[in-house]
């Protein structure tokens, strides 16, 4: 089974849309790898440009954000940009429906947490590492001085898609 978790990057903003995840001008690329350097290059946090090439972002395997993550167009490229950058978990209060399903189809965990749980995660200090127990639907975030445990819920089919590594791997194993 695929493992989930790793160093986390925090994007403290609601409504991060697919054009901020991967700008539309890159939708003509013919390989997922070509999307790699452009992940989050147009993202603004508190009105300031986010640095997608920072050491923290290069090392991140987990993204923690706020509500309505992945809104905007239904482009699968946004999820592919996370995939080719090694992001295997995105944690938010809510996701745009199509974006969330594209995450599962690509074998990436979209974990929805309550606002209170997200506030606890955002309060962690220093480098935060997240571990995920997919079977128990629990995640643990370790900061410099504190640990936060949270539960999330997946429907059984989405859990199978994620565990398999995505829709193609699931189909290969089951059909």
C-alpha cells in the first residue's frame, strides 16, 4: 500500500483555485513533468507572492490549507502538478468537488478537517511533519513542541482508489 505524509507546507488562505495551482498558460504542456516548476507560481498569500521554489516547498509532501481548495476550473493539470512535485496529501476544510475526485483518481489523499482541527494544525510551530494512517483515517502532525491528532472520513471506494495509487492502478488490479 502507498504511504502518505511527510514535511508539510502551510498555505493560510481560502479559495485557492486551480489557476493559482497551475496557471492556464501551461495547460498546453504534453507531459506532467513539464508542469513541475510551475506549481503555485501565481499564488498570493495575504496579497504577497508565495515562493514556490523555497526549500520548504521543495521538501513538502503535504499541503495544509483552508476552505474551498481547488475551486475554479475542473482541470486535472492542477492535481498533476502536485503529483509530479511529490505532494501526496492535501489537507483542507473543504475541496471543490471535481478537484477532490481528481485527487483520489491520481492517488493523492484529500483529507477534510474541521476548521477547529485546521486551526490546531496552523498553530504548530517550526517544521511540521504529517503522518497518515489511511486504514484508521487518522493523521498526526508533529511540530517542534506539540503534536496534533485528527480524524478524517473517506468513502470506501475513494479509500480503495487512494490505497491503490489512483484510478489506473485500481483498475489494473481489479479488472
